[in-house]
C-alpha cells in the first residue's frame, strides 16, 4: 500500500471529490432511522421519499437450518422460484433472505477528475451524487458512506483497489463499524419478528432480486412479503 500519511479533512475531501467511485459502484443500504433523516433533510415525508428515491434489494442464500430470516421455498411465488431454478437446477428447501432498502441509482452524466483533467462520463450511480461528485445528502448520508473505505470488516478492504484515499491514509473505525453492524443485526432481527412491513412504512414497491451476489431478476413488494410470513407461521412450517 506504500507509505501512509495522516490527512486533513480537506485533503480527504479532495480525494473523494476527484473520484466518487464508491457512489458509482455500490448500492447504498438504508436503515429505517437513516431514511427518516434523509426525508427530513429533503423536506418531504417518508411516504414520498421511500417510493421515489429508493428501491428493494433482496438477496437469497441457500440455508438448510432454521434461523433468523430463513424461510422455506413453500412460500416463494412461482415466478421467483422459476428464476432461482434457472440458476440452480435443484434449489435448496429454504433460503436466508436479506431484505434491504437501498438508494436508487440512475444512469447520468457525471464528471471524472483525473490528473487535474475533467472528463465527462455516463455511469450508473447513486441518485444523490451530483455531477461534480458531491453528495446532495452529505450531512445525513447513510452509515456505510461514512465508514467507507475504512469499514472494519475482514477481507473487505482489499476490494477497494480503486480508492486513492484508502491507498494514502488509514483510520481505525473498528468501534464505529461494530456499532453499525450491531444496528444491522438488530434490523434483521426486527424484520424477522415483526415482518418487513412491520419495520418499514411506505417501502418501495419494487426492486432487484439476487441469488448470492448475482442479480437474477426483479421483485415486487408483494412478492417479498409473501416470501417472508410472520415468525409464528414460519415456525409452524418448520415443525
């Protein structure tokens, strides 16, 4: 990684504003409290913000034992089951479902600043990324944005070879990362116990479906809800 130096906030900002690559590459996940803060900043309601600025992002992982957010394929709509079968000839009997709300992404013209040169490029990126790589919701940006690229997760940092900030400096955000992961775990637990609609009010109506990290199709809110019945019904199926 070379010699690292301690940078000022201004210097860190200059690195980020010259790149913005993280905002162009990744889906930005939200927790309900973060969605509320963004809606307030935009001076709108969650009922307007979530359907218009966000979408569903649902990931499926095969799992053979009961647990949090693990549901048998008995509940899966036939259309979604068929999408899974296109990827896996014999699908698992149950899946760990990761239901997330993410900031929507748009295909738009943004600037790339390279060696003091300004170039236009058309990229899919976070809908709140401005053309000059600034963030429209920066004061209340989600926690993954605040922690990146120093989020303390084993083997994750090596996935950021494009990040010049990461190459030039280092921070210890392990405490902040642990706090965030605890909140994420609590979110999953709440969804499992209260249902997705019990945690999210006015959620997006549609989004993308993934098998692991591979996108395999689209999913609607109604389909997601049918895949994840309340815990009492799920436990009856597993008995």
